[in-house]
C-alpha cells in the first residue's frame, strides 16, 4: 500500500472564476458556429426527450439534472451577451 504522501492528490483547488467571466465565456462559446452545434445537440439530448411511464426514478432524476445544467448554461450565455462591458 502506498503511503498517503505518495498519492497523486491534486494541489490547491483553483480559485473560483468570477460569474461575469463565466457568463462572457458561455456567450462567446454559444455565439460561435461550433457552439450552436453543441447547444443544439445538448437540447436534443435533454429538452427534446420525453420519458415514458416505465422510466425509473433514477432515470427521471438524471434527465432532470441534465436539463437543469443545459438551462443553466443557456442562462449564463444570455447574461453574458447582455453585459458586453463586463470582464
């Protein structure tokens, strides 16, 4: 067994990215042609899916988590596009 000090633990956690920077990054990404392709794919995989009554609770929760993530990214992009002077 390896001594704990030999394990490849990560260093200090990175400093949190300011929200305005995340908003601008999402806005730039989803404004590009590649970003539009990605966003279309994410929407098809999450928002355009209807699970039937046989879907398990775990599957429903997983899909709802994915939907929430896509909606969160879209909201960040919208805010970033509205605030062109933010960093």
